C-alpha cells in the first residue's frame, strides 16, 4: 500500500491518547531517517513495538495504528442481579431495625444470592459503579424520638451560661 506523507509530529501534539502519541512520534522519527533501534531507545519502548507500528503503517495506513475500543472484563453479575443488589442496599438502608450495611455484609449477600465471590475492595468498587457512596449515613434507631432530641438541644451547656 502506498502511503502519503503525514505530519506525525503535529498529530502527536493534538492526540489525547499517550499510546497514539508514542506511535506518531515513532513514525515522525522514522520519517526523518532515524533507525528503528535509535527510535526505540529515544522513546524508551521496545524495538519490536517500533517495528510493528512502522510495518502496520506501511501495510495498512493510518487506520491500523488507531487503538480499537477495549471492552474490559465483563461484569460477573448480570443486569438483573445488579438491580436486585441495588434494591437490597436501598431497602436495607431504609430498614427500621437499626442496622447498617458494610462491605462484608454486601459481600456475603452477593455470595449467598448469586454464588459469586467478590473481594471486599471489589465490593466497594461495584457499589461505586452502581451509584452508591462509600460514606454511609447512620440508620435511625427504632425508638428514636425527635422530640427528645429537640429537648436535649435546649439544655444549656456550662460554657453557655
């Protein structure tokens, strides 16, 4: 495939991806006549990577240089299970029994109901993805009295006298 001359230095300056900047800089150096070994040393990447980028550009053009979107690891819980977990956490926080959830409670719930083991730190990451905060509010005690709280606030402290 014949390739037209590109201004790789300008492309490297405008691109946001660090990976793409490295590729464009490597091609800019190659266009200037630098050896592949010198480019690899200068950019602190392997010579194999430099060879691959230059080869792909010459064979397929700019399209092959651009990163494909990566999907990442799939979720271990389905969308329906996510909804069930959201419901469980939401309803438990509204419970009048006075208890409050922590990560290990949710970890246990996931294991018992979905037969999936999550590390505790992953439970917190999952909760964050589901829109929950790590900071929790205190639950209300079942025998809590708003009137008693207001009366308590009216009691003068010794420094107030």
